[in-house]
C-alpha cells in the first residue's frame, strides 16, 4: 500500500470527527437565483466544454485542514495548445504565481492550481512536472505555472506546509468534467468567508443563441470578509441570533478570494481581461469591499479552438477569430451573476470544520438565512 493510499485512508477515517457532513442545498436549489441568465447543466465551471476540475483534501490529526484544486482548460497538451487568458487584480494583498506572464502574453499554458499561501511552491512544482511529462514537451525549458492561493491559517496549521507536489499532481490527474464538489473541499478545506466556513463554489451561465449561445463558468475559492449580503438581504450575526444557535467565528474584513473564469466564447486576451474585471462586481454583491488586507484576483480563459495558440499558428502568421467589443456586455452580466452564485454555493455547501488550536468553524445556518431572506422579500 502506497503512502498516498495510507494518507487518503487516514483522512477518510478522520472525516466524521473533523469535518461534519453538509446536507444543505445549493443556492439555486433553495430558490436563490441571481440574475437573468440560465445556468448550465451542472451549474459549474465544467459546463464550459472541455474544462475539468480535480480536488484533493488533506485532513491529518487535529491541525491539518488544507488541500488543492486544479482547473484544466482542455484535455490536450496545454503547453502546445495554449489558451488565451486575461488577468485582473482587485486588492493585491496576495499571490498569483504566473500572473505577470499571463498579463504580458495573454495566455495560459499549464493547469491552474489553487491552494494555501505557503504551499504555492509545491503546487507549482506539480504543474511544472505535469507539463514536462506531456508528450511533445521533451524540449521545453520554461514553464509558466499558474497558482493562486488564500491563507487558511485560521483553520489549518499552515506553517507545517503539509501539501506536497504529489497531492497537486493527484488533483491534476484526477480532474474530471461534470458536477464539481463544493464547500469544505480541496483548496477550500481551510477557508473562512464572512466569519463562516468558506470553501470552493462554482456556477455557470448560458447565453441565449441570439447573444452567441456560449457558456461562462466560474469557480471561486472564498476566504474573505466584509458584511455578508445574500440576494440583497444583510445576513448579520445579530439577525440570525433569533433563528440559529450558530455564531460566526471572530473575523475581519481582510482575507482573499480567487476567481477562475472559463468560457467557450472566442474572446481575445484583452476581452478576457475585461471579463475578469467584472467578476469583482459579483464579489461586491456578496458584501466585500476588497479590504486593505485582502488578496482578490480573477483569471479568465477561453477554450474556443479558434483562438488557441497552437504550434501551427505560431509557425506562421494567421488570422484568429475575435468577438466584437460591443457584444461583450451580456457576458459581463453573466460573469457577475455566476460569481455571485458561486460564492453563495461555497457558503451553503461548506461544512463545519474543527481545526488547529481546537478551533471550530461553523457553516452558515442555511435554513435561518433563507427565513431572513423570505422575511425581507415579503416586506
């Protein structure tokens, strides 16, 4: 039996004690539907054709609660078939490895990984190893690994740096299409959102055929603060006190959020940057002011084959498809809606987690929240 198998079995054995199962619905299942556009089949970033997600969660003893989430834009060799990408920074108190080359060249050439602040290097090592191992990359000497992070040190013993490259490689290799697990999983295992347990959340929007019919999918790693608002209703601890015995953990407005956006629309890297900027409007709708101590980053990429940077296109001059500027507004709307709903899903699907220093981080009391929202809508 391998060490990784032993670790996985150990984590599973501890799961009932350290991570309490969550049976709450996703936001849409509970009747909360932000915006005007329809969601895709899975209401996830994987509704964008070809996009896959893989996650590994680490649960060891009483102090390790962390993980890694991998997003792969397509099933091929990403280095040889780069996807156009755009990057946007909200407040920059954080780290997004590889962002300067994405800004300079407007493309992504590796899986996109999310993890905790002190394990960025280990995740990057896996992305580099995976890329070098791909057939056709035998002569590759430079790899721009893209790794985002949030600091899960309130729940996880982050200084232990428990995540290894093998964990990140497992997330990459096991990435799949279809439904995406949300809440206290992967890179969201140890995160806190508005004082409640945060996590991984995802959502999608499908544009009508008259507007192109393309999909916009979003995945978030939520670890930020502020004044929580859901569908325009303030969700304060005081308001919840009469409906729930749960109270949020001590928190501040500081924290971080990573937003990964995928689309199959044939956008240029310039318009993908514009798309990424709009995602922060979805974060603002949830109650964040992107505080001084927050790291808020968004990266958007297009999977459309007509805009990929392939060896054949690099070898000669070529013409690529480009979506008109004056037809971008519906996609801006879509990414705002999907980002907002992805945050709600991260909060709704997060489970209670017991972590370092005997801390217990409760999940949002969804039934009480829904009652508050209904009361607000009836007034």
